[in-house]
C-alpha cells in the first residue's frame, strides 16, 4: 500500500518535543482526512503532533496515568535524541524554559515533508520524517523503498543509537527489516543508548531514582514500570500485573502470538527483557484507553474483565495474520 506525501513545516515553540515526536503543519490539511484511522487532531494553530514510526526515544517528560508527577529517563541520552531531531528538521536557536520541558523560542517553521498512511488512536499521524525535496508532489502516493527510507529521521535515529526500535502492526516487513539492520549495527557498535542499555542485561528497579536517573531501558518498558513503581515503591509484583494487562505481541523469530509479559523476567525487584526490542511487534490496542495499565493496579478492578478486552478484540488481534 502506498504512502501519502504531505508537505509542511515543523514547529516547536510553546511545545514540548522529544526524540520521537514533533509538531507539523501540513500545507494541505485536507490530505490528513484521507488517511486510515481516526481523524488527525489539528490544533487551533494548524499543527498536528506526529508519531514518528518505528522508534521510541528515551522519555524527557512522562506523566503516568496513575499520577504522581512528571518523570524522565536518563536526561543526557534523552536530550541527545531530542536535540538531534530538532537539528535534523533544521530548527535552530532553541531557548527552553528553566526545566527544559517547553520551548520558549526558536527559529522554527522549517520546511519538510512526511510520508504517512495512518492516524493512530490519539490522533497523531504515524509518519516517516524527512527534509529536502519530496519524492513526489504534495498529496501524491509513493512507494517507500529502502533508498527513501534511509533518508528519514526514523532510519537515522536507529542507525545513530538515538532510539530503540519499537514496532507496531502495519509496518511493512521490508521496511522493518531495514530498520532492524540499522538498530542491530548500532547495538553491535554500542552507539548512543546501546553503550548503557540495560533492557536485556537487567537492572534493579527498586526505586523511582533508578528508573529516572540510572537505567537506560526500552521506553515502553519504562512507561509500564514507572506507572507501577510510582504506586508501589518497587517493581516487585510488576510482572504479575503486566500479565493481567494482556498486551498482545508477535514474537518475530518464532512467529508466535503472545503477550508482553512473556518476555519480562522478574527476580525480586530485578527486571529484564528476555528478547531484544526489535524481535517484537506490538498491537497499538486501538480500543483501549491510554490509561489502561492503571486498571490492573486498582484492587477494585484488577480481578474484573476490562470493558475494552472483548472477545471481538481478542479475535481481531490473534486471528489477524497481517502482523507478519
């Protein structure tokens, strides 16, 4: 299926960009109406937040659904990814507020284009991010091949070790394979996050400080853990709660459909993933609310069947071979 070329400009002023998301103003907003999925959420300034496909950069500011404040991952690496994204799209002279959570001023509105097919459940176009001349006119449908993919920020981010590969259904096999090769090469060279990555070697998640200041781990795992640890003070019992949440994944090497907790090992408060992130394909769980994981930490609801976990959803996830 082809991707749509959408030309526009990138914006950060009065926003909080991170290493895998940025605001974009399409030159022709109506082009987003033809994408698969729910309507894109364009704000009053004409900007839409992008979800940059296939990458997950360290969190610079995450608010767990369970509350408790705003949390980040190790800031030096998180900031490197964010800075590289802004540099890639040509945004200069960035002035941050005192805690570097919001851009006060910058020379933004820089030109670029995205290639996209879908809008995810939070209203963000799932995009490959580019600068320079687009491969075709605005609104055209193009085939995204390896040569074009290598010019994207998505590819660059993985090749430079700025982000973890994190795949969802809908990403084509041939594109995923190219991105995985870039991530594997960066991991072998211990570039960026891979010099300190503890996702598969393990870490003692016995405090919030470990997660925010010390452990460099897959952000998806961080988001689940910080939500749990904020409520419990430790990661002990985390795997059992994750098991209840039944987050669907495809394990690429075996072709098995299972759940995220299958690949989490917990020994006391020590946590590790038992496979590399690029070996999994996640389902975005379009019918679940963003705060769904918190359901399973509430003693009033943990033993109940979540309202979104219907027989139809389970059949859709495990009966659909489009993942591969």
